[in-house]
């Protein structure tokens, strides 16, 4: 009985995917299954110091970039199927180092989170805290440094 239910479910799932692929392009089907994200990091250090940024996740190391005052660094990716995508960044400026998860699917791609979903995640980096800017121009959401 359980085998029959599993078989029916798998058949329905495959049928659904075939219909989606048949009616849309492969790129459109991927965007339905894996949400696309664009993260932008802005150096807004009040001291106007150069900010060193190094971001990575389990599969992807984005390397080290150096941002002058007001400069930006951005990257794009897709959230994984299990919805566990995390990008961690290490930040350094004269006399300080800090770490922060610049993207976490449970926080930034979750309609039930305090800050909601962002497809364009814009982060302003200040000495006291990283802040995710709001698209509506409201008060940014600031978070404590992880370290």
C-alpha cells in the first residue's frame, strides 16, 4: 500500500516537472524552483576607511575584495533546493575584524522572518553593525556582528 502511494507521488511529481519544462524555458523552470538572489555590500564606514571583504559559502569562495568609502561589491546566486543557503563574509578595517552571514535563506528568503524576503539584498556596512536596507526607504534592519 505504501509503495503504491510513493509510486503515485513520484509519478505526479515527474508529470508536474515535465509540464513545467514543456511550457517554459529551462531557465524559467530553474527560477521557479530556485529563487535568484542578488547581494550588494556597500562600504559605509563612518571613518571612511578601506573595507576588506571576503565572502564564501560551502561550495563557492568569492575571494577578497577591497572597498573604498562608498564602493560596492555584489554577487548573484540561487538558493539551494533544501533552502539552507548561507553566505558568510569576513570584514576588516583598520583595528577591527568582524564576521557576518550576509545571506541566510532562513532569514532573507523566508516570508515569516522578521525582515522578510529580499531578492535584491542590499547591505550597508557600518562599524557598529551590518544593516540590510529596505526597498521602501524605511529604517534599515541592523544586526549584531557574529564576532
